[in-house]
């Protein structure tokens, strides 16, 4: 029983390790959620260990679930380059593995207008400083900055810094230049800082899978224990039960003893 238990434990740990997958993180270069038409940008799927086996996909108004290298972009491993952008490149981008795992998603807007709002494309951490730029193709523009449709303030230099962002700073931002026009809106996401416990991600993934697989592991052990108990009990019963010939001989001997006692008593 000890050997079987050790084997099951080894198989459990092996399955946990083999099923642990690295999560990819999608990044954009240059880091911005808005681009002018005819500009270029690249996307990359980054992993903890390597960058192989991930595909770039996107949803746009023209095409759903399309893959980089198929009618858009130029694929280079787990990266994708878009050399000449157009408004129809606006959409949601993400990384996807061949097994179906997905990364974070990124919203990118490509505009043919004269103004963009340069803002973080990835979520920002609480407590960080965030700077927004209202710009045309050559420089920053004096502009009004808005959040969720309400004016925040006017910045003559064309850039606005939000110090020590919090969850309340999350929302839809845009800028407006009186001389050039208005930018498309972009959503800024604010996230809590990661825990400071220092536990590596692998530990969390192993713990999660241990919780998931433990009921199956325990039930397997119980079934094997029950099976072994029944087998042992069956062997004990078979050993304790006399064979038919032995039973017959025993009955015959008991009958002779009884007849002998009875005869002596009558004599």
C-alpha cells in the first residue's frame, strides 16, 4: 500500500507540474493606445520563460478573431508588426496559445483625425504617476483634458500629470484643442499593486491545481484502500471456510462419535 501511495503522489505532482502554463503579457511599442493613420507599431507576447507558441489575434469592426499575418500585420514568432496603420486597424488585440490560453487584451485606436491622446495602453498601478499628452503629428497641443465627459483642467503645455493615481482615476479620457480639434477617447485602467508576500507565481499555480485535483486524488486512494480491504477479507474467508471433502469427513467423524456414545449407553 505504501508503494502505491508513493506512486500516486508522484503522478499527482508530475501532473501539476506539466499542466502549469506560463501566462503571456501583451505589450505595444511605442506604448500608446492611440495612433495616427499611416503610423506603425508592433505588438509582442511576453512570457516568464520564453516567447514561443503564442499567436497575435484581434477583433475589429471588419474582421473577428483574425490572426496576425493573415491579411494584416507581419508575424515574427510571437510578435506582430503593423507598418502602415489605417482606421480599420482599431480594435481589441490579445495573445493566444495553441492550447487556447489568452493574455491580457489591449484596445488600440487608429484615427485619421488631427489629434490623439497619448495615454497608457496597459493598466497603471495605484500610487503611480500618469502623464497624458494631447498632440498632433509633430508636437503637443495646448488642450482641455476631460474624464468621463467632464472637464478636468486646461494645460497650455499640452500634457497633464495625475499624481498618485487611485481607483477613482479610472475612466474614459480625451483631450480637445481649440485649434486642431478633439482626440478619440481612451479608457485608463487602474489596478491594485501586487501582493508583497513574495511567493512565486508557480507556487500559486501549484496550490490552485492541488485544490482542484485533491478530491480526485483522495477518492482514488479511498477506492484502492477499499478494494484492498475487500480482497484481503475475501482471502481470509476463503482460508477459514473448509473444503467440501474436509467438511464431509468432519461430519462423518462426528457421526461415528455420537453413535459410539449412544451404543455404549444402551449396553
